[in-house]
C-alpha cells in the first residue's frame, strides 16, 4: 500500500553524545516514546517511526545535544554502509 499520509516525520534523530550529559529531559518530554536510554543513561533512538518531528526534545535540551532531521529537510544524511562499501 502506498504511503499517502502527510504526517510530519523525522528522517533521523541525531544525538551528540559528547555534548549530552544524560539528563534525560529529552526522553521525559518526548510524547511518542521515540527515545530510550542505553545502559549508561544516555538517550538513544528507540523508535524513529513514532517520532513526529515535534522538536520538543530539541527545544528542551539544555546542551544542544539532539537534532531532528525532518523528512522535508534537504540536509544530506550521513551515509552508512550504502556508500559503495562491500
Ligand atoms: S521530535 Fe518529538 S517525537 Fe521526535 S524524538 Fe523529539 S520529542 Fe520525540
Ligand atoms: S536533553 Fe540533551 S543533554 Fe539531556 S539527555 Fe537529552 S540530549 Fe542529552
């Protein structure tokens, strides 16, 4: 079935661990439980599909340590293993 919904959505959630102090604010404010924690308490992406790109986590982060790339953003995504590597 083709996706025809125009719901706001995130293409990526970038967490900059060097800037992050694991305060948990972003996780607490996320209304869609898109963020979870790793064993050290740092935020991780728990479910990118549920993220609505509401930006609450970005707005509440005191350390500018989290970034939402919206589906409409034209920022180049970091290439992973699709980049010609075998
Ligand atoms: S943009 Fe909104 S829904 Fe997505 S991770 Fe941040 S708070 Fe959660
Ligand atoms: S609010 Fe910012 S500093 Fe706090 S856990 Fe989230 S990303 Fe890290």
